[in-house]
C-alpha cells in the first residue's frame, strides 16, 4: 500500500487525475504511515519527508514545505537534491541570502555533474543576487552560466 501511495503522491508520476489538495492529503497520510510503521527505515523516512515537502509546496504551504524538507535534509545532509529543493524554496519565498548560500555550496560540488548542471546553478545564483539587489553580481553569475555551457 505504501508503494501505491508513493506513486500517487509523486508529482512526476501522479498524472493529471490528482488535484493539489488530494496530493497533499495522500502525502500526509503516507508520512503518517511511515512514522507509525517504519520509524527505523531512514531511506523511507527521507522519501516521505521529501514527498510531503514537495506536496506542501504545491499547495502553497511554504512553512510546511520548509519543515518537511528540513527534516529530509537532517536525514541526508549531503543529498544535493534536497539542498537544491530548499534553495529553490528560499528563492521562491524571497529568502535570497539563504538561497545564495545553498546555491554556492551546490556550485562547489557541481563540477562532477556536468556543464548543464553548473549553468543552472549559476543562473539560480544570479536570480538570488538580483533578489538581494546586486545587479552587477547577478550579471556575473549569468556570464558564468554562459561560460560553463
């Protein structure tokens, strides 16, 4: 049953039949099941926290999204996907300093992931710099984005 709910909650696999509120409800139910039945399974706890965080984001509950994604980050502090999701959330919610810091740490680790990934990170860093009001540094990040591709 947990696998079915994961498939339904995961936005990439959910398909058009679920609305955002149903997605949120399923994600919270999945997390509750994991917390009750699988407390020792770190991988499943990580997956549940990530899914609920993404579902909260989709329904616009940024506080819950940050809470669940932070739980996921505590479970896997070196998971770049989680760091990136938190950075994207910070960027979207106007926490530009936090977003910039997260993107800088991702940039340091992104060399092995290829030029496309590096370019995306630099572009996001530029958006954070622009949000901080520093157009010159934002332009530098966009230039780095072009250089890295």
